[in-house]
C-alpha cells in the first residue's frame, strides 16, 4: 500500500541511565478508503544508538513515497519494514533465558535433595 513520510527526526531522551535515541518516523497511508497514520518502522524497534537511528531517518525523509504493510483485519496496525528483526530475537532469547534459569535451579535443588 503506498504511503508518504510526514515526519522524520531523531528523538533524544535523557534519564538516570543515560541518553537514548529513537528514530521518530511518521507516515500516512489510505486503506479501505480511510486515511491512517503510523509510526512503526519495524517490529521490535527499541531505542538504540544515534548512528543507527540517523540511518533510519535518512532512509525515510519527509515527503518520500513508501510502501506500507498493514493488517487487513486492523488497518491501523502498519509497518514500513515487515518481518523479524534481530531485536525480536533478542526479546525471545531473553524470555527463554528467564524461563530456563528457574528451571535449572529447580533441577539442581531436586538433585541435591535426592543425594541426602
């Protein structure tokens, strides 16, 4: 679905942990005769370093025509770069790790009890 970039900049946030950069990209598109606005470049996007976000902003300059992928059942859900990203795998990996560690602790504690 064709769309157009309406805003593209780097948003900077400061907190006690430091500085985080976000690519702030907004686009408009029409689906089912209704105008929508989206801001998701890719699924799994998180704040990162300035160079990475500057590269995203340079790819999506204001006024640029883009292809927008959207959910036909919910056209308000859209993305410019559909598919899985490395950060999606990172979240999955962290979830598996948080499930695996307690399981490992449980196995080790049961094994120690059987020895006595």
